């Protein structure tokens, strides 16, 4: 199975083949399972399995790397940010759900400061101005809806991270 994804600004579009998972087969037949009667195969697309850590790494700035995948209606991204990494004040039309897996970030929005540590989740509505300052090495998982068309078109980030 393939998916099309553009790896970053100035880059060319490429077709990625889902990486093979190690160990026992990750996708096998399961006759009769996961099927809703009355919904035919042509009405429901089949899922595609990926390993996020095997997707291309994009070096966005000296402090920021990302790996992402986009589906038809959403984008999932893993940011790896070094201490001192900043996503400058910006806004976008996408809803953003941010989950800090490791590290610590300070998020500023609407006159408020949100301190995010491992396990914290922040829901940022569309068009809400926000700024991230990572005060520790951080792993940040973000979910955007709808899909980040700007990234698929080759833009690195509206926030110009540093």
C-alpha cells in the first residue's frame, strides 16, 4: 500500500511504501472480523498501517524535527524538540490537539500560560493564537484536523520554529 506525502518546503512529492513491521506479521487475515453487515467493501476504505518512527525525518530548524502522516481528514505529527526550541506566535485554521510525551513546554495563548509536561494534552481551537517554548528536550505528538494541506503542499510550518 502507498501514501503520498510531501516531506517539506522546497521538497518534491514522493510515494512512500508502508514500512514492514518487524516480528510476527502485523497485518493478517481475520475472516468475518471488523465487518459491519450491509456496508460493502467499496463503501469503506481499508486501514493502512505505518510505523511513525520509520517515516522521513524533516529538520525544520536546528532545534526542531518532525515526522508526520496525513490521512484523508487529519494529520498526525511527532515533533522532536531540543531545549530552547520555539514555535513563534501563530495561528492556523486547523484544530490542534497537542500531547507532550516527554519534556516540558510553555504554551502562550489568549493572555494565558499553559505549562505542559509529560502526559498533558492541550486542545487548541482553530485560529487561536498560540506560541510554544520548549524549556526541556521534548517529544510532542500533535493531531490536526482537517489534514494539514499546507504541509502536503510543501510548507514547513507557519510558526517558523527555531
